[in-house]
């Protein structure tokens, strides 16, 4: 009796909802697959599947058993991969999800370079700002930005995420460059709509002062790149992570202000399920991203001269992306 083979067979049938398709996936005879399922149910004294001429459905017990069966098989695979990590090349599929703007700006090239170095790895990447449930969607790794809430997930910080306030030179010529955060109040704002209060921008400085400045929303958008484009057209002032605006600031298309103010510091994190073993390919990709970005990422170049002063200020509520 091979219990792991029983689990593999049950998971295949449960996912395919078909004995025939499960048999094709497992490269076995349909009769052998059916016999395995019947023997498993007999051993457990529990019906896991209901069968009709058209389809197969999971019972309540089957649904619960499927979750645990997949977890056991995943941990077995992870244990084998970790044991062989020193002698085998990195291989297999890595399923990941990441924020759209950051993914396009910084992770696309990182993924390509990682795959070039590890030709036996395949990657399935979902670039989307929505929060994806890792276990339910069988995601190996999420790249997330913000201050993480407590959960059963594990996380490793990859890099800091600083924020900056900026607008075009034409905008500042019309409204004048502010000398304090309060001077931003009431200015036309380009606001990230995924925040609870997009028009309210908390801040602190290195001598302990803090506050919240409220701009007048002219344009709300759920995508930072859209706000950057509007800012470059002179439509308003933005508060965004440096990874979104560093290039525009470096080229002179945006002019940052109040550079020593802490407008929010959060982190870039690799988040993954809290399993007993982390697959070698997942661990290798996390190590790769941490080494590539680090504590002094290139996207902070626009703030480099002011980071020491910013670090002295307690961070206000951070951006989530």
C-alpha cells in the first residue's frame, strides 16, 4: 500500500473532476485510478467523491481531505527538493503574483535574468494590484509592498520603499515651491485611489513634528503610472513611491520638494506560505531578488542625499501596493 500514491491519485481526480483525465495525467489505466479511489475510501471509511455519469464532485469530507492531501504532497516535494538542492540545478514551475507598476518597472527584467541563469525554471507571473490568496490560488510567492499585517504567511524584506512628493516644473512655477508640508494643503492633487484617504498625506520630520496635509483631488487613479503621467503634464502634485518617480525626477520631468520630510517608508517583501519546507526554486528566487535590490535600491537615487535625515523621522502611515 502506497499512501502517497493514493494521495496523488485522489488529488488528480479531484482537480480534473474526471477519472479518465486523471488517468491521462498520471499515465495510468482508468480502472487502476478508480480502484485506488475505492480502496482509499474503504480504508478511510468515508466517501470522498460522488460520481454520476457526467461528473465527479467532492463531498464535504473530500473537500477537507483535498486541502490536507495537497499540503502533504507539496511538503514531500519541498523536502526532496531541499535535500537535493546542493547537487541539482534549480528547476520546476514558480507561480508568483506582484503589483502591476512595480512588476513592469523592476521585476520584468529581474525575472528574465533569473530565468536566463536558471534555464530549467518556468515562471507563471500574475501582475495585478489585487490581493491574491496564496494557498487558495496555489501561489508559491507574492511580491508585496507596504507594512504587512500579521498572518500565517512568512515574509522576507527585499528592499525599502520610500515616498516622495513631486510635480512638474511648470506646476511649481504656477503654484510656487512649498517650504513646509502645510503649504501643500488645497493644491490640485493626483491621488492613489487604493488608499483609504487618497487626498490625506501624513508626514513627519527629523525634529519630531508630524501632521497630515490634505490636497484637493483633481485626479484619482488606482495605478501609479497613470498618476506619474498626469503629474508630468502639470496637472497636479503627487505623493508616490520612489520606484515610480525616480526616472522622471532624474530626467527633470518631475521636480521633488520637501526632500527631508518622511512621507512614508514601508518595504518590498517576498511573501510565501508558511510550509515546513520552502522549495529550492522559491528560496533561490527570493535570494536573487534580495541581492538584486538590497537596502540601497537604485530607485532611491532621487532621495539619496536626504535618506539619513528621513531615517531619523518616525514613518507615518505607509503606502500599500
